[in-house]
């Protein structure tokens, strides 16, 4: 009977060690997920800023094109 209890005790200790190792792995995965998620949020913010910059530059180019089109037909007396 004592031998049986010793085997059970060793098995419980072994399982506790496995559980502790798994808890450590979970903490590592949580930390890695947190870092990856934070980087993803940062990249999404940078992408949004870049898109806004592109839109602003497109608007500026369109404005300059409009100005060029409007000045094509004008006669500027400074050139004479």
C-alpha cells in the first residue's frame, strides 16, 4: 500500500512540474502576443498617417494642376 502511495505522490509531483512548465510557456506566449499586438497597432497608426499624407499630396497636386490649367489662357504682361 505504501508503494502505491509513493507512486501516486511521484506522479502528482511530475504532473505539477508539467503544469508549472506550461504556465511559464503561457506567460511567454502572452508576452509575445502583447508585443506583436502592440507592433500591429503601431503599424496601423503609421499606415493611417501615411495614407493621410498621400491624400494631402494628391489634393495639392490637383490644386496645382487646376492653377496651371487656369493660367494657360492668360496673357501675362510681364513677359512683354
